[in-house]
C-alpha cells in the first residue's frame, strides 16, 4: 500500500470515527421543567403521530437549561427530546406502588411540579377533532427500564385512578380526542426508561389509524450513555485506523 493510499484510508477512518463519536445515540434536548405535552396528530393515510409539543409562549418550560417563556410553540419528534425526572421528585409510594418504598414522580398538578422543579407533563389530543374520533384514542404503553412504571390520576375522592402500570400489567388507556390530560408519572428506580406509546383510533368513517413512538425518561441523577452498538462501531473504527497506521509504519 502506498503512503498516499494509507493516508487517505486513515483520513476516512478518522472521519468515520469522528462521526460516530459526535452522532447522538440518544435524544439530545433535555426537557427538565415546566409544561410540556406528548401530543398526538393525525397525518392522514391511517397514520397517527405521537410527538413532543411545547407551547412555550406562556409557559415556563425549560429545554437544555433555557427557560422558553416568550418563545413560539415548538414540536419535536419523540426521539429528539428526553424528559429529566429529578431527585427532588422522590416521595413516599402512593397506592399504585404499595410496598415499594419511595419513588420518583412527575406530578399531576402544576404547583407541585413547579415546587419539584420538574416537568409538568401532559398528554394532548387537541390536534384531533372529537367529532372525527368519536371513540377516542387508545394509548398502549411498552416500558423498558430498570424499574416499574405507573401512570395515574388523583381524583377528589380516593383511591387514585390507575391508568397504566407495569406492576399489574394494565398498559392501555383511552382518552377523548380533543382532550388535554395530566397524570402522575411514577418510576420506582433511577435510570433510563424507554417508553413506547402506540396510539390507535378509528375515525367517524370507520377507518383505523395507528402510530408508535418511543420516549426517553432519565430518572434521578442518571446520565445518557451511547448504546452498546454505537460503542462497538466506534471501537471498530479505531481498530481500522490503528491497522492503517501500523501498515504505514
């Protein structure tokens, strides 16, 4: 191999490795406080799209450490943002987690979420016309994380209405089209949770629609790390670069 070819291959390997190191393995925008929603939009052709929605203008939403009040509303793909569940959100276990000790909670009420300096997270179906979706939208959750997860509402009278729980295996909830609903989001253990949400509905003409997206929740002081596959590719790129350098020598 000529010196020139070796240099070209080394440069290509360097660019490949640099790209792998800089490419986001996880969502890169941190949503750490204030009002935000998981929105559902109908795209046509039988496709429902779960996404992130932030009103911003009148809300104290914090994205990447910057308060967004006064900014225009913005939407992101599900994999572009992760929600931070802070240590301040730890509280004694409520009914959905009986016997599990303290848990991390994103609160249903805005005042408590603000006191915790945590996201005030809702599910917004305002982009769907209730007349077009008379049976509402079914949301089915699939949870991959280090602990259990539950979604519940606290009515005026107890007990709490548990909508989603990996503890009892009830992972679906029906919400009205056009509605905006806030819940308590509970996590038993710190770490990174991947929560896939599948939205299913049937419109007034009887046509079905569906869509799935995966959301990241980083609970406690955990940090995001590259996926194992990404690290393996980086290692492979570094090895290739080392081989070229050895041949040059």
